[in-house]
C-alpha cells in the first residue's frame, strides 16, 4: 500500500524591506555626488591657484584619510543616535561641503586659470572655504559608509550575498552616473566648478530620500552594551598590538598608495603634460565599468585562489598599471599624437592604466576582507574587520605627500613649457617617475610575499 507523504510548502521568499532599497538609492546618489568631482579635485584646486602640492594633500591626506579613517568612530556615533539621524546629518554636512568647494568661483569671484602653476597664488578667500569644504565632505562621507552598509546588513533577511551584491553594484552605478552627468554639465556650460553643483544636487536628493523614505531598521540579536568612542579607540590600540595584523595593514597600504594616484598624479599628468582639457571624469569611468563587467568572471575563475596570493597578484597588477604610461613617452609621434584621430595617445594609456588598476582592485579588495577574517583571533572577527579600511587611510595619507613630489620633482625635472602651456618632459625623468611608482607597487607585493612566508613559519 502506498503512502502519501505530505510536505510543508517552502516559505515564500520575503522581499527586501523599503529601507533596504532607500538605503541603496541613497548610496547611489552619494557615490554619484562624490565621483562627479573626484577626478577633477586636484585640477580644480590647481586652477584656483593652490599650486601642485596643496591640491593633492587636501584631496588624499585630508579628504580620503577622513573618509576611510573616521568610520571607525562615526559608525559608533551612528549606532548611538540612530542611522536615520546620522544619514540626515551626513547629507547636511556633505551639501555644505560641496557648496563651499564651489564658493570661490560662484560667490567669491575667483577666476580659474587655464593651467596649473607650480606656485601658490590663492589667498585666504580661497583656502578657507576649500579647506572647510574638504573637512565637511570627509566627515559627512565617513557617516554614510557605515550607516548604509549597516542598513544592508540589518535588512538582508538571510540573503546577505544577494543584498551585498546589489549594494556593490549600486556603488559602481552611482560612480558611472556621477561622472557622466558631471561631464555633460561642465562641458555644456564650460565651467569646471559646476561639478560641485552636480554633487550638491545629488546630496540634496539623497537627503530628501532619507527624510521621506528611510525608516530605522529593526535591531535584532544585539548582544552586549553599545561601544563608546573611548572603547573604539582602545580597541584600535588592542588590535594594532597584534603584530600579524599591524604588519598586514602596513604592507597592504602600498596598494592603496598606488590606487590614489588615479586622483593625484594621473590628473596632474593629463592636465599639465598630455592635453589642455582632459576628460578625467570619462577616463576614470573605466574603473567602475571594468569592475561591473568582470567581477563575476574574476570571482568564477580565481575565486579558489588563496586570499593572500590574490592580494599579491592584485598588487603586482597595480604596479604594472603605472608602467603602461612609459609607452607614449617613446611612441612614434609622442604622447600627444592622436589615436583613432580623436584622443591623444597619452590619454589612451591613462584609460588603460585605470582599467589595469580596476583589475588589481578585483583581485585585492574583496579578498582583503576574507584574509583579515581568517587572520583575526577567534571570536574577534568583527573587531578586526572594523579596521579593514585602515590601509586605505594610510595609503591616502602618504599619497597626498609623495604623489605630487614624484610628479613635480622627478617627472617634471628639466621640463620646458610649450606655447600652449603644456610641459615637454625629459623622457628619462618622466620614465624615472613612473618607474618609482612601479617600484612601490612591486615592493608592496614583495613585502606581502615576505610577510606571508613569515606568517607561515609562525603558524607551522
């Protein structure tokens, strides 16, 4: 006699709550705001008369450092006051910051120079609003990162992989949208300062999304008391006392030092050497497009590679990305010869550089989280992962100082100025500058290999 077996129907998959989608839409507009201006910060500040060194210092050593270091603290503050209030405050700060970045031109009457001069000619009326703007953007941006990712974590409903895949896709979509819109706005009205107007509008839209559409996600499974800012700082000291972790942060910061040259040396090189009006927003769009197109393929083909080997490979790739720029220096016709009758050859290789860097990022960025998780002490995985952005902050801090020095003191040594304001570089000096960056990338990869061998001996 046969028996009928009754099975309970599978529970229907619950859709993501509205806060998840609002948070992702908010992230899209925040990333669009940031990347609408990121590729032109050093060019814009240089044209305002801030010289060669101040723009990169403010961009990397201050702005990038704040965005990637402060989440350690701002995430704690967001937990205390609630994500919704933290996001509203963040977009007020960001809106004010982007407004102040455009203030010298919009209200202060500052006229931008056509070229970037080495000397500082800007006065307090330019420096004060710009420095204030950079600080506000850095502080505001540091609140957005932990609150949006925290919202995704709290609302994924057991589908964390899909939820974070959506989140990372939105980041890259926002990056592309911001660059594309900024390009069309600044070229239509022939005014570079309008990139900050694009950023300002995007932040206002994000603020309204949070104000009218974002609801505080439910807090589930919270164990233990909320951590204070003092406890967070104490934890940082405790984490950095772990020599394995501290050494990893140090050796991996070389990758992010090179990565930051996309927003420091490459814009300076393009503007002062290759062409008078480089479309850096479109050129750097190669980064998010490459990531979107190849993320799944790289994961599929190399996902089984050990994390530390993947990180080493990514660091080698980012070092090689700098070497690409040697080709136009010695090419027939020079770096300003047109490729495909449209784009200077030097700019084509800048785009290829950004693309190579994206591949380096694909091999390095996500695997860093995996490696730190494996490196952390049992039961302290969350504590260690909370400091995963420290290498980015360290790399950005060093990049703001050393990037312009390599460009100005090495690449541009002995250069002559053409009638159109562009520099004719001495080939050997330009080569030396790029090779220094290549060497830093390779040295970082070699240090990572040595570190891994040391770690294997420690655990054997």
